[in-house]
C-alpha cells in the first residue's frame, strides 16, 4: 500500500510541476530580452570558444535539446526567435550542455556512456518483466533480469540530475556575466530553469518508486 501512495503522489506532483513550468515559461516569455534565443546560444558558444556546434530551429514547445552526436543545439520556435528571458534561459541551458561536453564534465560522460544500455533497456524491459511474472515458477530469475534492466533506467534518471542542474547553473551565471540578464531578470531565469529541473527530480523519484514496486512483486512471487 505504501508504494502505491508514493506512486500516486509522484503522479500528482508531476502534474503540478508540469503546469507550473508551463506557467513560468509563459510568464517569463513576456519579459523582454535584448537577444533572441538563437542569438543567446550563438554568443554563449562563441564566448566559450566553441565553433563546431550549429544552432537549429525545431518544432514543438519546450522540445529544446542538445544532440552531442550531431553537435547541434536544437531550439524550439518559441525559443529560437523569441526575445524574452524565458527564451534566453532555455537557450543558455542547452548551451550549458555543450560546454559540459567540450570540457569533459564527468557526470555527462557517465550519462553518455549509459545511453546505449538504457536505450536497449527501454525497448525490452516491459516485455522481460511481463514474461518474468508469467514464468516466475519456470524461470524465476527472468523477473530479476527485468528488474536489472529497469534499474539501469533508474540510474540514468539520477545521473541526469547533476547534469541538468549544472547546465542551469552555467547558464544563469553566464547570462548575468554577459549582461543579458540583470539583478531583476536573473532570478526569473533561475526560476524558470529551477522548475524545469524539478521535472527531472520527480521523474527520478518516480522511477525509483517503480523499481521498488517491481522488487516487492518479485519477492512476493518468490
């Protein structure tokens, strides 16, 4: 019963955080900035001496991300061409990941190393867990293989936390030092990125709670 309460609480908090994040983004999208998101990204990369990363515009809202394989900072339309504090914060955050990549930031290297394993786990874990439950009396170790795969996705969620928090810290420090934000708007940028970080925190907690739930099922079945 206890784990179900945690899972329900995670769902509720996840909804609240997503709604608050959207509200903050909309609010700070109305606070003007001197540069567009694309211009912020270009300046931050230039200030860090990074010349081999391109900046592109993609569809969607809050779909912004850095792809280290293609070396592209992908900014959504609402960020790419917008002159707002929200756009500046998001663009700088994604460039924070570029700086992490360029400087060999250890948690990012670890996270990148986990990607192939986690990709495989995401494709197979639900089927392995389902078969593990159905075949518990014939192949009791199968469910533990599934739990091991899910544990990798949980580990990935927790490794992601310092990567995202550090990228936000790099972003807000640079925005202020570069004069793009000031004493009034820097807290706004920090607030927007804080709520974005909360989505990763609640995802990690939810993944851990689900992992514990699967372990409890395996122990009861055994």
